[in-house]
């Protein structure tokens, strides 16, 4: 069971390409309170306006001394001022799924201090721009944490900050298993921490990893949560959870020929559409469900990419593009939703897990 989930996570990573103290976290500050590094070197060309968050990495040394550390990065909408505001403390640490708070002040993300053989937590930090015009992180805190229970596994696998400040919650998925059986849970917790509220769970008595929750996001008014259900028996689906009735109200099936779902994002106020990634034998493509209710068939305009994220006014959809054998360049791109009108922001961008400030 454990090996199955590890293989699933490895596939998703390839497809895309917790209490602790502040001392456990490595921020990019030097003695002058300036950022130490960013992915492109000294590429701060103006006062930064960090509105897009992503996962990236930095390398130290070379050859046998090479070491790669994951990072949380931010940048402008133009792709400029790419800056790491957080760097993992070890090469085994995994960081995933950064999301902005509704007020745009903070980021939360999943931190696994020793990969899949250690505790996992949801960490938050405030993002600001210092006097040198460089984005920096501070006021680190832990929102939720689960221990590591060898030989069992116990992970926070996904998380998403709510859309409205008044809601004040983070939704997240926890996966737990013993090797002969497994469970996946959907929770919410206050952004200040505290008791968890379990919304739903899936039990796998055989332990084959036949059903589990994965990516999730909130609706613009926080009345609903969309979550991906991976199921070998029922088929992969997008489920819509109603926060008032505390039940799943809608089930949107996988389009024909789709092998699996990837990350998804709900449009902002003024539109009711889910954008998500679907993987087929021909590659990964951006799909839409408009509106995200029973009976709506997901559609695509054939744009290849992953990690879609809506702009605040829904005029653009940011995504990570992949190089293809046909000569299409990868990198960071955006498109006018529901069209094939695509603009390249940065062909050299190698980050993933994008999130545009609401």
C-alpha cells in the first residue's frame, strides 16, 4: 500500500514536470534583511510586485557535491522578479502546493521535513517587499501537523487556503495507511490552527490505494470545495462538497480517454468555472467545467499544460507548459480562458504548482 502511494506521488510529480519552531524554517534573509538568492540570479530589475507563487529549486555545488533544495518562489505577473522567499533546510525536504491567503498577505504550503519518511505540516508565512524592492518572507507559523508513524504512512497530501478572509480556514487532505488498509480524509482547520473539522473520509479495506482524494480548491464564495477523487472502481471524478449541508452534491466524471486528473483551480468572483489538468496518452491538457455541476461535461480547447491558476478578474489563466516533440516550447504561459490564445511569459521557467493571488 505504501509503495503504491509513493509511486502515485512520483507519477504526479513527473506529470507536473507539523508543530515546529521558526528555527526549523530557512528564510532567504541575510544580515541586511535582503533576499539571498532567486532562481535567475540577480534578476530583480524593479520593485517587485509578488502575485504569483510557485515551487522551484536551487542547487549548490556540482558533481559529487551537488545538492538540490526545493524552494517557494514568487514573481510578478510579467514573470519578472522571480525570487525564492523560502528554501528547504535539507535536500530531502519536500514542499508542495503554495496558496495565497484571501488578503494576499500570506502564503501557506505543505512541508515534509524528510520527504515521505517524516512528519508533514501546513506552514504559513507573510510575504512582503523589503526596502530594496525584494520579496521576503517572515512570521512563519504552523497551521496543522501530522507525525510520521513508521512503518505506517501518515501524510498531508494537499492543501488550499479559502477564498474569503471572513471564512478563515484552510482545507486539506490527509492520507493514512497501515499497509493492509488505508484512509483518506478531507479536513478544514482555522488559519490560526486548532482543532480539525473532518468533512469526509474514504476507507480502503484492502489497502490497494483504489480510492483516495487528491487536489482541491474553494469556490469564490467558499460555499463549496472541489476535490479530485481517484477511484479504480468508480472512475476518476471531480466531487463538489457543499459546506452548508456538509455533503457532496455534485459528481463530474472524467472525460473519455482520460487516464487521470491533475491540479485544479476555481475561477474568481463573476464566473463559475473549474479549470483542471487531465492526462491522456497524448499528453496533459487544460480542461474546463462550466458550471461545475452534475451533468456538465468537461471540455478542452487542446491547450497542453498543467497547474492552471485564474487571474483575479478571470481574464487570464496561468499554466505550466511542457516542451513537445513538435517544437512547442515549455515554460510559463497564460491564455484567454476557453480559447487557444496563448502568450508565453517565460520560456525558461522551470517551476510548478502555480497560484495567482486572488
